[in-house]
């Protein structure tokens, strides 16, 4: 996984760990991080003006192609943290969301790369130039 400190973050969202997200060890269950990251990604998309539901109505769907996640430091009940997001293009088709869950002291609890592909009729298509610009800041 690439160093997540390499580029600036485009978006961040605050969270607080809820008791029901914990496993028997008293730490956030590994699968819960995927929920944190997904919610932050969707909030980021809305913040830049991209609506997945609207895309779907136009016959376009964004699907997850691959997820790579590192668990680096446990989160516990009541911990506050933020999820940071940025997007990058990988080739012509893949939009890669790089994300971190970061504690207030700067310690990274988890880091992920989520590769997505836009599809039309079940076949991959390149994202529209406007979408690329909204997500990455470049055309």
C-alpha cells in the first residue's frame, strides 16, 4: 500500500466509536472500519456534487473492484477519530479512494485503498471527465 501521507486530503469526517461496534476484545471489530470508510466516501462524493443514486438512474453504477486495508492501532469505545479521504485515478477506468482513520493525536488506526470502477450495462466504462475533475481536482 502506498504511503497515505504522500498527498493532501480532500475531505475529512469526524466519528466516535459506539459500544455496539466492539468485539469481545473491547476494540472496534475489523469489519466496522469498512462501514466508517464507506460512509466517509459517500459523504465526500456528495460534498463534491456526485450522487451515486442519480448516476444509477442514468444507467451508470460504481462498483468496488478491490479493497486493501491495514489495521494499525485499535479504536475503543468512545474514541474520537476522523476519516480522511482523497481520490486518485489508476489507469483509464479505476477510481482509487485512499483513506485513513486517524486519532486526535495523529496516530493512524487504519488505512485503506478502495478501487472502484464505473460500469454501464455491467461493463466497465471510463469515468466522465467532470467526475474525474470533481474527485481529483484534475481533468
